[in-house]
């Protein structure tokens, strides 16, 4: 049986390039593509792949939060992050979300294929640069204890959408909850982070890698 793969990246050229490489590789089967984290979660529910290869920085829902939902809903599915960023915040966040692999986009396809095979054998695969980040972080005892950890997954989802310019009503519609619920979550976010303005929340979300300019 081939390893069934879903790709999630907001750049079509990246998705197309990976698709071509996967389709040429014996033992791998591409079953779907997603342009953002929310679509990736939906696609995993529909296609039940073995592996998701996913970017970190995507609109509507970033790769870390998408990975968290995917792993929680389907522990059998392995998530590999393929990113340009090896910053400790991203690496720690991804590992805490339950990803099985983390590679940089500069890697060769052979390494990505090795990572796919490893995670399907219930191993964790980190590229050398990412492993270096993890080891340095451990040596310096910088265990993640930042403000972002105080937020629930639902609050993080609201924060990202707020930072991306969606209105309260639009966020409520996207998350299938009431406007009052979103307003309450926004107040909780502000209280937890000690931030009193939407502009401040936007700056925080960008600084912490939840979204991009």
C-alpha cells in the first residue's frame, strides 16, 4: 500500500512542485492539496491520509494550530512541517502540537522522502538545523513558558483571525459560534496577554508567528 499524502502550503508553486515529486516517487500517493491550515484539517477528515506535509505560515489557520487539530482528531496521521523558519518558537510550538517531523524548505526531496518513511515507522525526524535549535534550546533551559501558552487553541484561532483583519461577525461565522462568544474570547485574550487594543493584538500575533504582515 502506498503512503497517502496531503500537502498544505499557501503558495501554489510549492504545492505543484511537491506534487510532481511525490507522484514520481514509488510508494507515495498524493491524495489532496490545501492552501491554508483550515482547509488542511478538513481535507484530512475527508481523505484520511497517512502523512500531511505542511507549511507553518498560512492564512486563516497556521500550520502549528492545524497540526494540533489534526493530531488530536487523528493520531494515526503523521504531520511533517516543511518551513523556511528554524526559530525556536516555531520548532517548540510544532513539537508541542504533536508533529512527527520538521524540515527546512531548503532540504532535498530525498531528505523529505526519508522523513516520510521515518514518521510512518513511528519515528521523529528533524533536519540537522532544526535538531541544532532543539538542542540549543534544551541546553539553555529555555522551556516554553511564554504568554502564548496561556491561550487556548480556540483563543489562538480568534487571535489569528483578528490579526488578519476579519470582523467579529466574520470570525464568528468562520468558527461556527456566536458573535457574543467571539467577543468574550477577545476579552479573555486581552486580559491574559495584558493588551488593551486590537492593534496591540495584531503586533503580538505577528511577533509570535501566528500570522504574517
